C-alpha cells in the first residue's frame, strides 16, 4: 500500500495547472518506505526544491540530462548470451543478486558472513528500529551542497531496493552486488547503504547488467580507520543509460579506494562525492572506460571536499574513445579553511583513436588553506606513433600493438586497485574485450 | 641477404631529400659496418628498411632474401627476419618488458607458422638470454625501457634481438652510451648470433665496437649516399683522421 505522506508530497506544489509536471511524470509511483519513509519524503522535498537538471545547469553542460529525466525508457532487448562472461566468477566472494533492481534471494548466496551483516533494503526498512532509518539518504542529503545532485535525491525517494551492509570487523570475503536483467524496459533504481565501524574493512564488487536504465546510489559511511575497497565493472553488451552516485564520508584515518570500469553503453554518468572532514583520511577514485561509437557518452563527475588535516585524495580517470564517442570529466578538489597539509591530486586523460571522438574536461581546484599540495592535469592525445612503430618493428601486428598501448594508457587507473588478483581480472577483462573486438580499437 | 639499390627517400611532410641513392649489399654470414658524419642518413636508412612512417621512397629498391621489403608492413618485415636495434629505444609505460617480449616472440612465431612458446618455455629462454647480457629479473619486470639507463636500454635491445633470432640484424649506434663492460656484453651477444645464415649491419661512430665485432666490410655514408666501402682498416682510418680526408678524396674522384 502506498504511503500517504509520500503521496502528499508528490502532488505538484508549484505551477500546478492541471497537467502533471515532468518530475511527477518521472517519479511515477513511489514504493513503500517503511523505516525509510521519512527519509524518502525528505528526499522528495529536496528534489522538489531543486528540480530536475536542465542542460544549462553548470554541471550539466557537457551531459544531456534528458535520458535521465525522460519519464520512460526505451526497451533494450535482453539477450543473456550477449556481452561478456561474468566477472569475478572465480573470486571467493559473497553474491547478492538483483534482478531488474529487486533482490533475488534464490539467486543470491547465504547472506551470513563473519564481520558483516547484510540485508536487502526492502527487508531492512521493514524492520522496526533498524538503523537504516537514521542513515538512509543522510550522506546523499549532505552531498547536495554546494552542487545539487537531483537524480540522487530522486533515487533516495524512489529506490525499489538495494543492500544495507554493516561492517563490524574485517569482512571475511568480498561482497559482490550482481545485477541481472529480465525485463527489456527495466528502469532500475537501487540504493545501497554501507556502514563501516572503526577499523572495519570491506571489498565491494559491483558487476552485471543493471537495466535499460539504471540509477544507482551508494552511501558509504566510514568510521575511524575503516577501509573500503570498491570496484564497479558494469557489463558491456547493450546501450545502457546509467547514472551512479557514490557518497562517502571518511572518518579519521579512513581509506576509500573506488575504481570503475565502463565499456560502451550509451549515456552514462558516474558521480563521486567524497567528504574528508576528519584528519588523515585517504580517498582514491579512479576510472577506466572504453567507448566505441557515437551513442557512447560517458561522464565522470567527482567532488572531493577536504576539511580535515593531512587528507590525501587522488582522482585518476582514463578514457579511450573511438568512432565518435564522447568522454566527459568534471573533477573538483575543494580544500576548506584549516585543511592544512592536504595532498590532492587529479589527472584525467583521454586517448582518442580517431578524430570523430571528443573529450571534455573541467578540472577545478578551490583552495582556502595555505599549506597544501594540490595538482591537476588533463590531456587528450592519440596513439603514440613512435611506440606503435617500435612494437610493430618487433613483429607485433598493428592491432595487437594498439591493444597493448591502450592497456598501457589505462594502467595508471588500474594501478589504483590494491588487490593484485582483482586488478589482474580487470586487466584481463579489458584485454579480452580489446582482443575480441579489434575493430573497436582502430 | 639484404640488397639496397639506388634508394632515394624524402620526408613525407617536408620537401626534403634525405637519402640520395643508397646502394648496399650485405650477404648472409657477413657483418657490415656503416660509419658517417652526423645527419648523413644512417638512421633514416635503418628506419626506412624497418618501415617507419613519415618517409617516402621516391626511387630505388630494398629486398630481404628477394622479398620486397618496402611493400611490407613493419610487422611482416620483422617476421621475415629483419630486426632493428634502435638508436633511441622507446619507453612504453604500462607495458611490462616480459609481456612485450613474449608478445613479440609469439607473434613472429605465429606469422612464420611455428608453434607459440608456452609460458614456461618462454621464461626459461628469457632468463638464460638475460643472464648472458647481465640484465636482472627486476629489469624484466619493469615497463619497457621505463627508468632504464641509456646502457640498459641498449642491452635490452640486444636481449630482444637474442630472443627474436632475426636473420638480418641492423644495429643503430648500439654502442653509444655503453661502458666498457657493457660494450663487451653487447659484442658477445652479437658474436653469439653470428652464423652463416645471418647478417649484420652495424651503424657506429666508433672503432671500439668493431674491435669486438670484426666487420667484413665498412661503408662510409655521407649526405645520403654510401661514398666509400672497404675493409676493417677503413674504420681505423676514420678513427684516426675523421671524415675530412675521405670526403675530400671522394669529391675529387
Ligand atoms: N622526421 C624528420 N624530420 C625532419 N628531419 C629529419 C627527419 N628524419 C631525418 N631528418 C633529417 O635527415 C638527416 C639524416 O638524419 P639521420 O637521423 O638519418 O642521420 P644519422 O646519420 O643517423 O645521424 P647521427 O649520426 O647523428 O645519428 C638529418 O639532417 C635529419 O635532421
Ligand atoms: Mg642516427
């Protein structure tokens, strides 16, 4: 049964001339919230206040918001045989499966694991007094300033499911969120909440096919000395529309390493909003993407706020673009007054395999402390002809040489994955993909 | 083995003629040296033979065992047995030396219809050859030439040559920047490969390397041509008197 408080807020409050406004159209029917009802209502109020993004908004100039704001999404045929073989299948991990955005208990592993408690959001919010009531949407709400992120608020309001993880110690093995799809028109809204206690450690893997359209939010709250390793590798194989947000708050000495791999797809934006309010926190966000074709548009938007002392942040983003693909990077480092000894680094690079592709980068530094070290760089380049000739002169065929150089270009981003085994899997996946689709690399 | 006839080459982007009729024949089993002033076209000759972009052959031919080199892709030339040790070996960050070597060795084997080496076979071979060149395991793990000293890069070129076992080896100033011991290692590496089926073309400015690798013929290149050829004594003459006498003598002729 729909929750009446949520429904009240859904009634357009401004400009209601009878016809439903685009926001109501986009929202459709909201799910029941249980323990998250109040948080969902708050999110909806936030969303109403800021409205949906328009192409002229500062952070939407390079990426058209329309595919995310459209009320409906074009169906994308589901072909289970298409795309890549499952990633991480040979890693000892705990699998949580979402089918078209809903927890699939039968396909998931037993959720019991030492050092960690795991519940689907749909169950957690139904439990009276569950801590999710106070945590759901909190970091998303905090991350709305100074830059509004309407789709994240929309996600908080409308999420159908997700996973709620409380890490109390060292998780015995990595946890994998595996997305599967059956419905060709699945419009998936998932919201995951991670809470890491002091000194806790978790490796979170995300993979699979989300849906014809996906809106994913992760909120990660890391207490003192907690460590979160996150690897997202969403599968190739269909022209997905995808929007993801990672909101993280780091306690003293906490560590966050987030890496994303993206191959093809259609219209994608991946945002990371990291709050480094405590001292000695370390956050590294990195991404490698390959895009082939005019329909591919991939945007990485990162906002890191340093407020604690001696914080270290790194942003390393690499994009390989071909046949008219577009890459976007908007990365910001904000150093608040008093955040002395901040060490901030940012690099975004594109390798254009032809002249039809383009890379748009907007690096930003805003610094209000005097004793900090911050640097940023952005480059756009083509394959290094000298290196290509060197490889070919050793008998390496041109196509294979290009693959090696593409991998070489992406290496710095992959180096941000700490676990050697996982890093190699990602590298192998990239290499397989490049080798089996030689046409994709020139 | 290698036959170059009246080779004329200009730059693709500029109307600049660099090679103005190079003629050279290196038979199997022989070692030839090319010496000549800076800018005379030695590296250009080697690049054109290996198939680098940016040059246009306006006249002449170059064949390897009768095959028209100039019509082949660089990788096909390599598979046909041509190898160029670069004057300036290229750094390739992010590509491990081992991956690079193994890819190259197996690509060539495949192109020649031979079975690829297994990981084990390859490792054994590369360790053995690296040891002979005093290249340690650490260097093999690093990205191709990244952070290598000048001398290490040159030794790495010879390691590649030893692994690929080409039949026509062109060495462009592999001796430059080498210390005395490294020079010895490189020369030993070359001598170990000498055989009746293989030929070498060694570009150098110094007599010293030629003390270790005795050339059968020495050619002098100037202004895009081979202006004089002779025995090993020609290198000694250059070492003692420079190029002035030779060039003057050629001009008079
Ligand atoms: N890509 C290029 N662009 C412009 N000039 C070039 C290019 N390649 C070669 N040249 C010119 O051609 C001439 C021959 O160069 P090359 O490198 O072949 O000389 P070299 O005999 O190897 O000299 P060195 O002994 O100094 O190595 C030089 O004048 C050089 O500047
Ligand atoms: Mg030269």
